[in-house]
């Protein structure tokens, strides 16, 4: 059964070009996005991309690819889902 899971899991790649364009594969879903932070769910965890004036230019659910454009400052992989801030914390910022 484990072999079957590995064969259905798509490879994940992350390419950042000149800090202006990020191409990612293995994307399952978009958890959240603003112009300064985009959170993508991948097969192996959560990918958080930070920057300025970012937008999702392409998101293809069949090929599991995403293209993000803007000023890319960083990207971080974490295991599992992100912890959401409480509504009260977000309002009081």
C-alpha cells in the first residue's frame, strides 16, 4: 500500500526567478492569500510565501502547479496546516 501512495504523489519543485516570480509544483490548494502573504497547501506540508505586491498568476488544479508574481522576500515549508490567529487578535492589530 505504501508503494501505491508514493507512486501517486507528484514531485514538488520550487523555483524563484530574480525574486520576482515563483513557480511551484505539487500544490493541492490555496489556504490564504494577500498581496503580502500567500499560503499554499502542498502534498508534504504548507508553503508560506512572503513579499510585496504578490498575486497568483496561475493556479492549475490538474497539473498541481502555481505561479506567483511580485516581490518575493521569502518562502518557508512547514509540516501540516498553519495555525490561524483568533478573530480577536486579527481585529486588534
